[in-house]
C-alpha cells in the first residue's frame, strides 16, 4: 500500500535537505524539528530508541486538554502515523570506530582540526560514515533499520563548512564539502541507506 505521509524527525536542517533531495517525489515527506534524546550504545540500538521516541511524541496528537487546579495541564493523546528518524556516525578505524555515534559532541568540542589531531599518532586515517535510518509505522510498532556506509579518509578541512564534518571526509579525491551536492547525494552513506528504504517502501 503506498505511503500517504512520512514524518521525518530531525533537528538538523542539512540532513533534511539531503533527505528531501534524495527521496524526491517518491515518498511524500513531512518533517518536524525535534531534538530527540539519544541513548548511548551500539548505533542500531541508538537509532531504534530514537525512532521509538519520535513515534511516541509525534504519533500522538492532543485530543483534548483539561486544565486542573493550580493551572496544571493534563493532556490526553491519540495515536498517529509513520515516522522516520536517522542517526549518523563517523567511525575512525584507527580508534576502533570511535567517535562513532558521539561524533556530534567531538566535532562541537574539537572542530575539524581537533578531529584530524586525534589521528596524528596513527598511519591509518580511514573512517566510515554510517547513516542508520529507522522507520516505525506508529507508536508500539518496532522500528525497522536501513543502513548505508561509506569508507573515506580523514583530511585537513577543504571546502565549505556549512555541514558538520563534510570538509574533513574525503572520498575518491574530494571531500564531501568540495563535492557537488547532487554528487554527494548519489554516493553518500545517506544515499545508500535511503535507496534501501525506498526499495523496502515499494514492497509495502
Ligand atoms: O552527511 C553528513 N556530513 C557531515 N556531517 C554530518 C552528516 N550527517 C550528519 N552529520 C553531523 C551532524 C552531527 O554533528 C553528527 C551526527 O549526529 P546526529 O545525532 O545524527 O545528528 P543531529 O543531532 O544533528 O540531528 P538529529 O536531530 O537527526 O539527531 O554528524
Ligand atoms: Mg542528534
């Protein structure tokens, strides 16, 4: 059965722009900007948990609100539709796949140069960019995962600095940041994961 509406929940507008560009008109996409709590652990467990949280928050819409004494508000909720979330990891092979799911905080604290410095002691500068999408058809429905992985090299920053670690991830001679956007969207970790999601959606 074709999907009527898919709600992509992310606090990152660059991710949203890429997902919209890659999915195009194939999937009717809506989006909500929420900063979902992310647990620690394996990337698959983080992605599933993130999706369950999104399904619970978004899938439920306020049915009615009762104002009780002392102006406390009690909300009663109603079940809603399918949600999509995504978690991105950057795994340095020399560091046994760290920072992995914690890349956001490493990037924020160390910047591009600091991330390069983490690898100074190692010959191996390779890294894997991993994107794990999680789809749930609603609250209580177990999330299904779609993963894409690209191996590249960590290099001193080159190219525009508007999207995360794009300037330090080199693939086939170009950093993601130097690449034409359309090119990144055909070969990236995100593109690979989304092609699996698209294929699966077509079988539903
Ligand atoms: O293609 C990418 N190219 C470069 N950088 C990227 C890419 N994709 C995610 N990133 C960055 C964003 C964040 O610093 C970290 C992942 O953290 P992650 O939790 O998945 O993203 P987020 O918190 O920004 O958005 P969300 O609300 O979907 O969790 O890597
Ligand atoms: Mg996040």
